[in-house]
C-alpha cells in the first residue's frame, strides 16, 4: 500500500508538472511575449497604435460583429435546444447534425460558400444589386461569417443540460394549467441559466477571434471591413511589428476579460448545483 501511494504521488506530480509546463509554453509565454513586444518601444508608441483611426474602426467592427453573432445565436440556440430536447419530430438527427456543421467545416471554406452564395456569379446577385444590398466585401458579409462560425456554441451548451433535466417538471406544470412562457421562465430557464451564460461567453470569444471566414469575405478594406485580427495581419505584413503586437494586446485583454467572466460563471454554476 505504501509503494502504491508513493507511486501514485509520483504520477500525480509528474502529470501536474507536465501540464504546467505545457500551459506555460503554449499559453503564458506567448501572451507575455505579445505584451512585452507591444511595450518594447514605450507607452507612446503603444498608445499611438491602439488609438489609431483604423484600429478604433477595427475594434468597433469586431464588437459589432460579435454583438450580432451573440444576439442571433442566442435566439437560435434557445429555440433549437428547446425543440430538439422537448419535442419528437422527423429529421431531428439531421437538425442536430447540421448544428455541428460550422465546427467541421473550415472557416475559409465557409467564407467561400458565402462568396458563391452572394457573389457576382450567384443567382441572388441581381436581386441584391437591385435592392442595393452589399454582402461581399461589406459589413453584412462580416456579420454573416461571424454568425456562421459561432452557430453551435450556445445550442450545444444547452442541449445536454436540457436532456439531463428531462420533461417531468414541465409536464407537471402544464397539467396544472401553466402556459408555455411561464413554464420556460419559472421552471426551464433556472436550470439552464449558467449553461446559457457560458455558451454566450464562448460565442463571444470565438466571434472576436474569427479570422478565416471573415478574411475571405472582407476584401481587406482598411477602415471599412477589417476586424481586429485582419488589422493585425495587415500591420504585420507591412513590417509594423510593434503596432501589430500593440493591437494584439487589445485582443489579449479581451480574452482575459472573457476568461474571468467564464471562471465566475463556472464557479457560480458549480456552487448552485
């Protein structure tokens, strides 16, 4: 027993050390490098980069696309999770498979799909032109791409929770005369609220960092269709290394804030359960 306990301690600390080293090399060291390089030339250079007109426009577009993606996918995620877990219908497996499609398809391919759907060669193009609606190389295309890549995050957080809860409480409330909205507000939502908030945080984090699909649809129009990741790429390609790292620091700060929010949600969710 003593040898087994001693051996288990060796295994435990070996795994802990490997995990810490992996996190340090793959996460902490790159983040520290970004912040160090961003401040290498001083605070004035850093401030000039992050307060630049094109940087501010990229930040606003990133936040706009993120907000639209979160709102749309919140509505879609709730409706989808509710229908999949509370109702039986033909095609349910097809629906759940389609929900996972954005995860399995490369973001670049997703961008190309939208180009084919709304571009000049599309059958929709004459109608869009007549209505003066621009999708490709315009803000609507950026928003569509961001919504697509973040499609599954909220629904996939809610579906397992709703399945584990079952339908007994909702059915009992319905038999007692409660309406659908009341059942959802009083019974269903309290069970899923932490998973719901967690899904929103994941959706927002993914939307802020999206590059592939947005890159295909944006056209890289500086000050118009460049999100933060695209703006960073342009600065780096122009050999403006310090400004590129300075703007990258904005994404790092956003990521840290989202990480803190996620940790708080996880803590409160576990505390209540």
